[in-house]
C-alpha cells in the first residue's frame, strides 16, 4: 500500500479481501469496517457466514439482502456473498489472500489471534482493524437485545386470559 493525500492509501494491486461474519444484524460498526477496508484492498467481499450452530433472527438470504442494501452504490469494489463452511475454503476458492476482522476488545483479540493462526496455517493472512471508540460498545448481540426491548416496549404488555 502507498500513502496518498486524497485517499490515505492505495490498495495493494489486485488484492481481494474477505470480511466474514453472521451480520445479525449488520451494525454501524460493521459498516465502518467495510468503509475502511474497501480503501485498503482492490476488492472486498462481505461474506455472510452461515453457521448451523447459531440461531439467526433471519435467513441467510434476507440478512445478505440487508447487508447489500446498506452498501452505498458508489462502493463498486464491495461484494456481498454467503457461504456455509470454513472461511479459508471460501477464500481459496475465490482467490482471496486476506481475511479482515474487526477488534472491539482485548477479549476479541485473544479469540481472533487463535483464528488468525489457523488461517495462516491454511495460507490466508488476517488483517485486524480496531473498532472506532464510539462504535466499540455495539455488537450484533447488543443490537439484537436493543431491538427486542424496543419491540416489547412498542407492543406493550400482553393481556393473559
């Protein structure tokens, strides 16, 4: 990468990165990470990972559509895709050389370090981007809890007969 006055950096020539997650929901922190990663790499794929061990609030296709809708049309180098299986297998299949991950806390780093070591062993590098301080407190789990509480407050208590 090379620094420039207008964009800050010039992406590595031909670099394809994958930003995986369940994105349930796609938060402002996720959006910010894509915004920053898209100037570091020629192309970035926001990969909606389908994990059979998780109970998402919506089907993968619906979540992927929501992520696509959140991307500005000017972000032509950003693609959204879905995948069931190892992210590294997806990267190898698509020719991606980098996995992008966000870090909010020291606990995230401990977890992500183990994943990065495994990914590197399989031939894929990991790049970590720290969350901006104003976005670090919001996770998908927090966003789901907030939405659930908001929805309960809007519908009010239910009468039981």
